[in-house]
C-alpha cells in the first residue's frame, strides 16, 4: 500500500512530461498569441479616428471590489464609473487627484477621458473602503500611430482580441527545465520514501481511541473519544464563522440601507476586523495563564463564548443598533476580541487533543464548519433580517451561541478534570503533574518557543507557511480573464466563484483530510502540489480553449479542488509539528506567516500582471506553487512529538542535537 501511491504518481509524472512537451511544441508553433503586440492588445474594433473606446467600471458590492479592478486603455479612451442601487455608498478617487467622482453615493455615473500625454499607471480607491482593499488600477498606454494596414481576416481578429494584462511573454520552453526538475525530484524522493518520511501511514499506528470488546468508545473526555473531539472542534469553528459573516455581510448591508454613510460603515468594519489582525497576541497569554483543574483550553473557550454572549445582550438592551453606529462599532470591537480569543484557544485545543492519525481529517471538518458558520451568519441571518429586523437578528444569535457553548461546557479535555467551574475539585495526578511543567512566566514561554523552533522541521514550517500563498497573485487576475477578456457577465462570474467554486473548496477540504489520514499529510502535499502546478501549466498553455465555458470551469474547479487538498494538509502539518507546551503561540505564528504569504502574493499582482500576458502569468504561478515541494521536503512530521514529548520532557531525555536553554526549563 505504501508503494502503490508513489508509483502511481511517478507514472502520472512521466505522462505529464510527455503532455507538457507536446503542449510546449504546439504553443511554440503557433505564429500568433493573445499577447503578441501592444497595439493589438489595446486597440478596439469599434475605435474610430475621432473618439476613443469607453470602458465601464462598476462595483461588486458583495466583495467590496471594483469590477474590473484593473483595465488597460489608451490615451483618448474614456473610463465610465457607473453603479446604481448599491447597498453601500462608493466613489472613485485617483490617488493624486487626477479624477474624482465626488462624495460616496449609492448611484454614480461619472466619466473621465484620458487626454494625450496622460499615459501611465493610475491607482484609484473607494475612499470609505480603501482599507478593505477596494482599489483599482488604470493602465493608460500611448495612442498608437495609425498606419494603413490590410484588413484582417475573422480568424486574425479573434487572435488579436484585447487583453487587460501586460503584453510581455516568456517562452514556455524556458520554464521546461524547472518543471521537469520538479517532476524528477518528486520521482527521486518517491524511491527514497522512508528517508523523506513519505511512508508515514498513520492508520498503521496504534489507535489512540480507547475501545471495548464491542468496538465502542469507552472514554468520554476529548483525549478518549474521537466523536467528542470532532463534535467539539467543529461546533467551535461554526461559532467562529457566524459573527464574521453577520458583521461583514448582514449588518453592514442593513446599515447601508438605513442611510449610514460609507465613512461610518468603514469605521465599523475597521474596528470589527482589528482583533483578527492581532489575534497572535493571544497565544502567549493562553499558554501562560491556565486553570488546569478544568483543562488547559476549556476555561479560555468558555470565557470567550461568555463574553460574546454578554456583548450581544448588551447591544440589544443598551444600544439602538439602527441609530448609534459609533457605540455599535466599539461593541463589535469587543465582540471580536472574544471571537478571536476563541479562535486561538480552539486551535490550541486541537493541537493538544487530536491524535496523530486524526489531524488531517479533523482539520478538514473544522475548516468546512467555519465556512458553514459564515454562511449562517451572512446568507442565513441576511435572509431573515427583513422579517425580524436587526434587533431580532442579534437576539437570534444569542440562543445559537448558548447552544454551541453547551458543547465545551459539558466536555472535559482529560480524565480527572472537573466539568463545571462550581464542581468539586477532583484529585487527579494527571493535571497535577502537568502543573509542575506549566509555563509560569512569559520568559519560560519564550524559552520554550526557542526549544520548539530549534528543530529543523519547525523552522522549515515557517518557510512552507511563507510560500503557501505566493501564487495568490492570480486571484485578482481571474476576474479580468473571465469578465474583461472572455465576456463573462459579472453575475455569472460571482455565481461561479461564490457558488460552485466554494462547494468545490469544501469538497477538497473533506477529501484532502481523508487522503492525509490514509497516506500521510506530507505525501499528499508533495504529490498534490505537483499535480496542481501541472494543472496551472496546462491552464496557461491551452489559451485556445478558453472560449469554451465548460473547459474553463472544469479546469478552474480541478485546480481549486487540488489546492484545497494541499491547503488543508499544510494546516494539519503545521499542527502536527507544533509543540503542545506552547501550542497557542506556535501554531498562531504559523497562521500569521500564511497570512503574510497571501499579502506578498497580492503585492506581486501589479508588477507581474502589468508586464506579462496570461499564459506567462499561469506559468509563473506554477513555478511559485512548486516551491512548496522544496519547503516540505525535509520536514519530519513526527520530529516534534518524538523529541519534545510534553509529558516526558526533561533535561535527561532531550537529544543532544536539540539546542535548548536547559536552565530555563527548570
């Protein structure tokens, strides 16, 4: 079983080499491409000698984005900013004041014509939502010198269709050595699976769930019962998704309809999302302060959920959410402080209680549950708000959170812990022994973090987290490809991305968890990344087929599905190499690095998309995706558990290869 999986992928890789070579050959043989010449890119068929082309920019109210957010025009062309009946007020203001549509409005029609000499790249923003990423780019190219040319055939006109990205091209042949090298590398490590920890099939380990002769779980605590672990962690992730969906979709839409200004709504969203940006600060606190008679993480989770419920009650009783926007914004700040605390505490709990053979599968359930929570808070409460009003929607969340709170309230992390705060203390040698090694000071936490990151695998985990999302520069490019170039309507694109692609992502999470459990998360990351990067290559080289909706949606879905599998197993691998002694701090650090990776990826969009054509962008994305193979190559998924066993860590049991400040552990 351990050999069949790598062998199958080696055979697939050989097939991909052949397919890639054929695709490169056909691509090189084509005399004309989508990004052939800058004049062909921007000249429109209906552009006459006296008037330029009119480009319309509207807004995507659900995503708070301009649509399209990047356009390429020529001097003499006109940009028409047009939207109507929007729930939120928007405007379009160039950063240097070249054009300004005026105050934010729900209905806007504003035109600006770029004159001769105004070529260049211009950034503009929606002032109320600039901090939320509502930024657009206009690339104005010099007006070409018109020269008589022979009439083009219909076939030539199709090949010279206008593009919204750069015209630069890097030959696919130059990428070939890199991709063949990646395939050869994966084939090489497949033949040395033991050395690279690819034969780590966790099903073959001793099951950690205690069972009796009838095959039923006999334990009721989280460390004993698989069912309890899944139900508790998934319920907590649903609870995290509900408030975010409610605040960013339902509540903001309601206030906009009530006439609140865009500035006031931006103030609400800024305060509401601030705690999530700073949630890594909770890590050292929950690792430092613990009430062990009730468990390491349970008290913090109950504090967080109690705070969420009390804030909601306060909002209903003492504030008019339809009028006092400033007070509501500050209440949402406090509310999300508690929500981010629950998020960090739940991740730390998962690090503590999940068994080695469960991490990948249960992680997939958790992230799927968070998406479901967001749907409940956004689409669910947004639908019934017309019947209950905003106060009714707030009130409805209270019993939902109370029901979810009953799950951690009635659970116990380990045997011997008391269930409720008022329960009689139970004499337990388990948690009493753990208290002896408890983090009493922040200095000890820092010291243990040094211990955790003294391992090669945990340091490589930082590298893997930082390269995970570099290819995200394609995300802003896809709307341009589908809407601007291929003629999709905005509604069609949003319905596909927010509907079908979301379902495919959830399916990828679930399947990825099962594959990770069956074959080991690291193996799935490496092989799936190779397959996903190959799909990116095929997507880029098959531009002649992009006019086919069925083909385009199919390859988009497959690409999304494969990298959902990769993502969920990367999350699980980071959890696996996290030391439970500082689980809250270390794992939150990995998540922060993943967020930083996404930010870097988004920042790559402008320098790459403004220079290269679509085919080259997909090939560059594939190169960045394959970096995950190298980053994961030398990670030993069991190194942390093997060398830093929290239950038996002592100065006598620490391997000499681990550089630990021994004095700080005493």
